[in-house]
């Protein structure tokens, strides 16, 4: 399985996937911390978090998978939602909570 197939498998095999720098418990950048906190604030306790810093193949190829150049990247039901700024804005409007509650 090549890396793009592996990414696709992760994104489609899990309802919520967060590609981030670090882990939800120990984020390695402010944007990743914001993304993980937003999911936690929505009451989401189970999701696949992928630390892109420990997987160079994903780090270098995820940008091409969804044509999104930065991390973190949130996927819900196989679809790219966006990064930390989009997640923050959606959370403030109540949209992220609604999306994750479905």
C-alpha cells in the first residue's frame, strides 16, 4: 500500500481524523493545540490523531492528497474540513459541534 492509499484508508476508515504536529496530549505547535482543543471542547473523545512529525511519508504527501498545504488537517466522514483557523471559526458558530454530533 503506497502512502496515498494509506492516507485514504485512514480518512475513510475512521469517522474523524486529525493530522497534526504532535499528539492531542502533547501538541507540537499552536495550531495543532487549537485543533485538538476544539475537538475536546466538542466532547469528542475518540478520533484518529496522526502525528505527521513521526511519519515523514504522510508529512510530505498529505498536502497532495487534499491539496491543503498546512497542518493540522481535520477530516470528518472522509471529507476535509480544514485547518485550525477554520475549526476555530466553525466552533465559534456552533457548526463544528453540529458536524461532530451527526
